[in-house]
């Protein structure tokens, strides 16, 4: 992340914000530049840029939507070209900047939703974020073999800490196009860890039950018996009292039902990390029964 190596402070914005909200954050944070994804977001900034006293430049990621003027609005490609020219003259610039950064320097400002008034900017230092990353890596077995599937807003600290932690562990981060494509993306990238909210579990659970209810009475009976066996098995396992018969029933249930469900999620999922709202007991017990752990973040 070059902006962090430069010692710059970055402020994430939700793409759903209105032009007025963007104006408030830009002025309140005294931001000098803003990076937008497309013409829709650029139009928002163009409406309010004259009211933003500190704003000096706009970078547009989609070249076709840039409206570049070479003075205040630049395409991402133009910025890359400027960077190549600058690097030729100052090849060690990033290293030099990084050497001057102190752990208590401001790293990022994350704004609250503003439900009870104007958004409040939460100031977080490099040490704030690194202390959380270190705690996560000490608590959870995450390493370079892990693949994360990310689809939650990166403006929120929960998802931000997930990808910081994966980077620190040397893992791979894959970004879903949106919540509608998560099921397809799981089959594409075979994630081992997904950070999410209870809403995703509700969608998966509902989809599974809808599919089961469309099957024959025999298949429905096999499914619900398997879930019951899985729940009893995991309860007994926690108590340290798994009988041979219960272990056998769970293995049969896994072969007939659970393995197929896990494969529909990529087949390599080690655990979910859930946050943002309370996870219902029903969902937690269901996913535990089929052999997928959900850790509450």
C-alpha cells in the first residue's frame, strides 16, 4: 500500500454517500486528493469540488470515465506514468518516506455513519492497526496458504482488518463483484476464510432449505436426519463424549449431505468470521452441523 509507505493519511468513503456528505468529509478531514471509481462518483465530486478548500486533485480509476484535464483530474494510467518518471529520478523515495514513519503517526481516518448527526472522524494510528493485526494472527491460525474472499465494504474497520491481517500473514485476497455473486465467486476462488455478516448466512441457509423442499420426501428426510445427527455429534464432541454410533452417523451424514454443501462453497472453507450483528443460534448450529465453523468477530 504505497500511500501508507508515503506516510499519507487516507480516508475511505462509501460509494453510496451523497455529494453533500462527500463534501463534509473532504473538508472535515482536510483531504488534498480523492480517488473515485467511475463517472458517477466523479460527477458527485465535480458538484462540490469548488466548496472543498483543501482539494487539489481527483484521480479516476476508469480511464473512459475520467474527463481528464491534466491539471486537477487525472486518469489512473496518467498517475502511473508520472510515477514511472518520478521513480527514475528518485528510485528509493518510498523507502526514504517509510523510514520516517513512526508507529504513533496518524494512518487513517474512518468516519462514522452519521446516524445521530454529522459523521465523526475516528483517527487511527499505525500502531492501532498493527496491534489489532498482531492480536488476530496470535488468536487465529491464518497463514500464507489461506485465501480470503472479500465482499464487505472496505470503508468499515471490520473488513479492513480482515485484509490487513491476510496481507500480514501472506495470504491471498480475492474481491467479489458483489453480494449477488458471492456464491459463484466461492466456486471460482475456493476460499479458506470469509469475513461476512449474518445476512449472508441467512441467504445461504434459505437457499439450501428451498432446494431441499423441492426434492422428494425421501431426500428431505435424509437431509433433516443428517442435520440432526450433525448437531448431536458436535454437542457430544464439545462434551468429550462421542459414541461410536454417533460418530458413524455423522460420517454417513457428511458423505450424503454435508460434503455436497461444503463443496458448493468452494470446498476448502476453514471458517467464517461473522460481524456487524448478532448471529442467531439456529444459523450457528446449522453451519456447525455441516462442518463449517463461524467465529463471531
